């Protein structure tokens, strides 16, 4: 395990990565803010999910729009996994779950 830590430190030096956590408090603030946003941003679709699943109302909800959202989200999720970006992985994965919930709800209550 110690060997892997050393290897990552060397990669950061040679690839000129920023330190984690960043020594600048402003950048640390942005890092922390993105952690919060990665979870709360997908929750913005909660009213739509509630409307579909609890009220069983899909009026005015476009299946095509939500399917396209999901189709364009998948490459972003894959990108975040390939680049091992945890915050993006969390956010894009949550968005995929949101899109699937909405799409399935539309198909059921159509």
C-alpha cells in the first residue's frame, strides 16, 4: 500500500497535479462546494419524480427529452469513471438514476 501511495505522489509531481487537499483555501472551498453540488444537483429533479410516481401524472413530460438526457449522460458517466473523478462519478451516476426513474414512470403512467 505504501508503494502505491509513493507512486501516486510521483505521478502528481511529474504530471504537475495540484495537491489534495489544495493549500489555497479558496480552491478547497470550491472542492468542497462541488462535493455538495454533486449530490444536491440531481435532487433538483425530485419534484418531477414526485409528480410522476406519487401523483401518477405524466402530463407535459416529454419521453423523448428524458431519453435524450439519459443518452447524453451515459458518456459523461463513463468519462468520469475512466478518469476516476469521484465527484463527477457520483453526480453523473445519480443523474442516470433520476433519468431512468422518470423514463420508467412515463412509460408506466402514460
